[in-house]
C-alpha cells in the first residue's frame, strides 16, 4: 500500500514555471514506477510523465515534451514534476500515481497505475 500526497499547485501566468511534489508514504517507494496524469474539466485523465523505479528512464506526453521534467528522490520518497513555459492548456488537476514495474509499453497507460493521490490544481492564466 502506498499513500500519495501532491503539493505545489497554484495559479500562475503563461510562461511561468511551477514545481509539483508528490510525497509517498508506505512501503517500498523505490520499487514503484511513478507517474503524473492530469485532468481538465469535462475531459479524461491524460498521461503527462512517468519515471521508472530506479529513476533511470523517463517518459513524457507529446504536449509536455521539452517543457516538463519528472524526477524522483528515493531517499525522500518523493517524485517531482518541474513545469516550465506553462500554457493555458496546461490548466488541470494533476495527479501523482504509483504502479508496479512492467513493460516499457505500459508506462503511459493509465491502467498500469494502482495508487493515486487526491490531485493538485494548476491554473495557468493567459
């Protein structure tokens, strides 16, 4: 069992940066692949970024590639999402998630992830 708590969301202007954090409690954080998804009002929850359990490989959605960076600190049981050059279309609730390691092809798949945080709101004004 893993409990996830996101923080760092807020209201920013287009072009600004923001860093989200996700603190994990429970057992064996370092054994889980970690991801971020986001959900805008009236839309489905979509993949943003993921990092494997060792922190050696990262994966990004097309819309954030080159602007967002995912990282993790296994000693602190925390995963981060650094978001730069924010756009109004990045406005959404951002969810942290944890899943059991598996094939690379599953890293962007929502069903891979078993544990979810409550989400943190990010609003980007244009």
